[in-house]
């Protein structure tokens, strides 16, 4: 872990919902859970977030962030694009893929300059690959690139990403009108150990282990695609 102030501020910036990448439009199936009355109180919300962290964010997105960070640090564009391809393949609901790639494109546009992602042997670079539609450009992958370029360690990048995922879903839950500020903060505090647990467990995982096993969450995401009432993109 680094104590560099610039890297610390970058971590805060990346984890902040103020970052204009469109995260506020995504609930990753949470809206459908609430529409179907599967979440009634803060305990239900806490349990759902813990399941997201242990079954989706940890073994899937954290692995993507960590491996993208490593690939960027090594200047290995081929490996970086392979991480992006793997993440696209294991993300089943269409809305989840669309939310992730749209946010990734916005983050790339906002924080990844062309020269930042070029190395002597990397060719066009990830920014050009996203622009040319030759790679999906998922948000966790671009997040890993940005974090590496700005001096965050792999674990710090994973923690910042997982924290931003949790606060994004909590913000969605609050905007859906079921939870107040105090209850949301209580849930956030209660899941912070799970954020740490998930990131520490998967920060060194190989990209070939990347997987997601959350059948009900995927079903909720797929039902949301056809829902008559939708406030969120996913």
C-alpha cells in the first residue's frame, strides 16, 4: 500500500460517484430486486451486496482490475486485451455488459490520454482499440489501466473499484426510495470488511480464473431488460 498523496487522491477520485462515467445510471439488477419486493430492509440489502462482492465483484471484476493493472504495468497490450475479452465473455446479462462498456469508454475518454497507453511494443494501445471497436473496453479493465498509470498498487486499485461498485448500488437503492441516508451508511459500514476480504482474496488471481456465479442476480438483470418500469439502465 502506498502513502503517496497524489495516488491517494486518485483513489478517492476514482471511487467517487462524482466521476462522470455514467455509473449513476446502473443498478446492476438491484432495481429489479426492489421491483419484485425481494429486498425489504437494510439487512436484505447488506446480504445482497455481500453476495455481489463474493460472487461477482471479487472473482470477476476484481480479477479483471488486477490483471489489467499488471498488464499495463508490464506494457503488455495483448494481455490487456485478453483480460477485456475474458470479462466480456463471462458477463452474461446484456445490460451489465452495456453499462460496463459505456462507463469504460467514458473513463477512457476522461482519464486515458493516447500516449498514456502506448508502449514501444504495444502498437495502437487500448484507447485506440476501444475507439476502433476492436475490444469492448469494460470499465474494470480501463479502471486498472488508469490506476496503474497514476501510481496505485494493484490492491489499492481493487479496493477503490470495489468500494465504488458498492456505493453505486447503495446510491441506486436510495434513489429508488426504499432507504434513508442513515440506513445506507449503516449498510456501507457493515459491508466494508467484505470489500477488503474480496479484494485481498482475488488480487493475485490469474485471469483464467475469472468467473461469476450469481444466477439470481443474472436473472434479475435479464428480467430488468424487459421490465415495464425502469429508472436505471441496468
